[in-house]
């Protein structure tokens, strides 16, 4: 089931990602992307589903398997946002698009 714009808005407000440290980025399979995040007192994975049936994201606290060889997009994200802090996460208009800005020490923000 794919999120509608209102569900994206609600989920982002409930998660409050600002200030979360990006500890790792991984892919459990070709349809999902996971961000392992840390907030004081709380560690969780934000799992994004991206396939033909729709797009959604969910917070998880369980461990997931990983692809044996990371895809290029995963490698790109690891190189640019791992170790950074989420400075903002918001929905673009009334769309199902989310913009997550991450800042790493000594670099500019990646959005």
C-alpha cells in the first residue's frame, strides 16, 4: 500500500527526524532502502519502500538482512551522508515527496 500525501505529512510529524545522526545506509533488497538513525535514547531504522506497488516509509527497531554487494546509490549515500545529522525533514507541498537535509561537519548540507 502506498502512502497518500496526508499520511506522509502525519508520519513525518510523528517521527521528528531533526537532529538524528545517520549511522548507516543499507539495502535489504532491491525494493527497500534503510537509514539507521540515532536520536538520544533511541536507535531505529527508517525503511523506505520503493517499487511499482507504491512508496512508503516505516520506522523499525529490528535488524534487517543486507544485500551482499551495495548498489551504487547506497554507496553514494554512504559516502555523502553517513555520520551526518538530519537538519530538516519536510514534505514538499501536498505531494508524497520528502526532502531530508543532512549536514556533516566540514561539508555543506546535502539535500
